[in-house]
C-alpha cells in the first residue's frame, strides 16, 4: 500500500500493488482503476504497508537444521536413557 500526497490525515490517495500468483504479473489499483505495472516500478514507491505470503514449497534451511538438531538430541537422549536403564 502506497500513500500519495501530503502526510496530513484525510488528504492524499492510496494505491495498492498486487501480484497475480497465477501469471506473476503485477497490478496497481487505485479506487476502481486497475492497471498492469512493471515489477521494477514496485520498488520505486515507499510503502506504507506490506503483506507477504509464505511459500512452504521452499524449505527453510534454518528450520530444517533446528529440526535435525532437535531430533538428534531426542535420539541421543533416548539412547542415553536406554543405556542407563540397561546398566542398572
């Protein structure tokens, strides 16, 4: 969301840039006017608000490493407990 105009409450206009996920095309909407825009034009505006979507099909290496470490710690802990109980 982009605000055009003076930074005074009740003045100026708002524009929204939206990407169509099916086509990858960007659109600019202001009131009832919709126009296709180049992706390079999106970065030229100072945004007031940004909304993002999570892409879960791309693995997050930080999360995967933490998950492996947590699973490794659980395995190590259970093996340690098994060895401890068998020796008593």
